[in-house]
């Protein structure tokens, strides 16, 4: 077998934007190598090789053996899976590739990010780190609080809100039962307000928060955003808060010497102009965020991530996004079971308001401990009123059942 240079594409439980990453790698003349835990991974035939790694049980020694057995010379690592960031750092350092920067060690843990934000004067939010099985409930000075894993919070996994010490104790017990007593947590003060997200590239240490989304509804039972996500924001307070938070995140990037990448930042705009970070993800937003960002801002988040992985310089985005009004409409299943009788994607995309979308017509909901988006649509409108009318028409045209 002749060795070949290949770019490692990390995936776990089907996540990793593999198809999009492979498409961009092919356009750049690169050979993608899938790395996942599934021997029969449905994305393996898209790539030039497939390395099977048990992310939970194996170590770097097994990784190196798999690479050598496949005849692969790693030329880069593309990873957009939060829970695999530690692997990305270790493998990048082993092979001398981009992705092993010291700054990424901070982004590994939500508690570490909170600590740096506090120590550098960017946040005075109360928080504490600990473990699900041993955190002292009596140490919390005030309520409500959010309790969530400090690592691997993708899909709002195991996020809980507690209004009292009793609720916090119950939340800790539930997380310990689901993920183990040694699950690292961050417990943080909850600020009432409107959630939003800011996406954009980091170029030469400067964060450009170019795609801002206002999250108009919130699921209080499962504690994640729900309903319409609007770009640009319709609330002046959210626009101001997003600008302020982008500045703080940019300062954090400079402090950490994080020079290249893409960030998906989540924040909350509170009463009286208060703004607070929810979390920072070293990746683009999920679902249709990529499509929406390309449409509004003329820049592809996946292309940026791949370029950084290959050691290629990122370009500074346009100062002014395209003048357009967009809505992302996700449909989150609220019961365990099989998705059936779902409206076909072709039927939804035939609606004039729909720019793009996806429908998961063979999806099974196993747990409500994380988001279960069975469909999502990108909708456009001429102005705010027209956009909301369009969203109502799209929502009424879509249906499904959980059997």
C-alpha cells in the first residue's frame, strides 16, 4: 500500500458535518479520511479512507496504529464536534498540525472560559465548577441558576435550570444518573432575557461577529431555544448586546492568542442593557446556520474551518452583510418515539418563502435530554412583517407525528 496525504475528518454519533467538509476538501484538491467510531459509517464511502476509533475507550497509541495501517500521512484535522476537541488537540500536537493551539485547551471547558472571562474583567456573573455527584448545593449564593456539563454540551445536552436548592439537588441527581457522578459541571447564575447567537470568523486574532440571530422563544422545561430564530434581530437591545458581547469575545481571543477559526457564540440580553455570555463554541452553528450565513454574509463557515485546518489564512469578511431578512424555523420533537407521517422536503421547498431546509423522515427520538430537531427551514421575507407572515405559512404547512 502506498502512503498518501489525507485530511482527517472527525465524526461522532453521525455528527461532524462530514458531507459539507468533504465537499470543501474535494474543491481544495484534498483527500478526506473519515475518523469515526462506526465501522459501517454511512459517510465512509464519501472519503478515501476510513479509520475506526473508539473515542471513549482507545487512546493515541491506537489512533497512530490505525493511521499507519491505512497508509495515511495526516495533512490536517477538521473537527466540528465539541466532544472530540481534546482528541483534536492531542492529534494535532502529535503530528504538528494546526488545531493544537493552547487557546483550545481553554475552550475545552465552559468552566475554564468562565474563569478567564471573570479574571480578565469581561464578566461578573457568579459561577462555580464541580462534579455531578459531589457539588455542594449550599455553596450557591442565589437563584435561579443553570447547571450543565462543562464539556460536550452540544444539542443542549443535560442542561437544567434550578430556581431553588431543592431543584438544583434534583438536577444534579438526574445528571449523575444519566452521565455519571464524575461528570464535570458548571453551575452559573441565570440572567432573564432574550437569547441570541453571533457567528463569525477569527482572523489574525480579531473576532468578526457577522451573523447575528435573535432567538425569539425558549423551552423552559428542557431549557433550550425554540421557535423562530431571526436575522437580523428585531429587538434593538439584542443588536446592541450582540455588538458588546462580540467585543468581549474578541478581547478574549486576543488574551488567549487564538488567532484563526470560527466561533458560534451564544449570549443573553437582559433588562437595562445587561449582556452575558452563555457559551462559546469553536465551530459554526448547527442545522441551517451554514446555509443562512452564506446567504446573508457571503462567507462559508465550513470553508473557513477547513482553511484553518490546512494552515491557510482566513480572509476578513465583508463589513456589511447582505440586506436580507431571514428566519430559521426548527421543529423539535417533544416525545420519545419514531417520527412518522412527516411532510416531504420537496413539498416544503416548493413554497416560495422557503430557501432551503431538511427533513429527517426516519428519525427516532430516544431521549429528551437533548434537542431533537426533526426538520428545519430557512425562510425569507421582504420586511419584518412579511417575514413573520411567511413563517406562519411555512409552520402551518408542515406536520409530523411521533408514534
